[in-house]
């Protein structure tokens, strides 16, 4: 297929529709990703997985056992 040749009206509509669907899927995926990441961060905070632990205390506890 020669990409420099002029497109028919049907081809142009198909290209426009494909671009529209691509943009919708892209926006939906980005939105879903933001929602999931916020949920993961909220769960990590809820279970205390974001708190900084004191490594020296952990090492001392293991040595004293």
C-alpha cells in the first residue's frame, strides 16, 4: 500500500475512528492506573507498610534472641 496516495473518504473515516478509540483507551487506562495507584498507597498506609523502620533496633532484637 502506498502511504502517499490520497485516502478515500471511507479510509479517512476509519483512521479517524481508530484514533478516537485509541485516545479513549489511553485516557481510560491512565485514569484506571491513577485510581489503582491511589488505592495501593491507601492500603500500604493502612497496614503501616510506608513507615520507616529502625534497622538498628531490628538487628539488636535478632542478636539478643
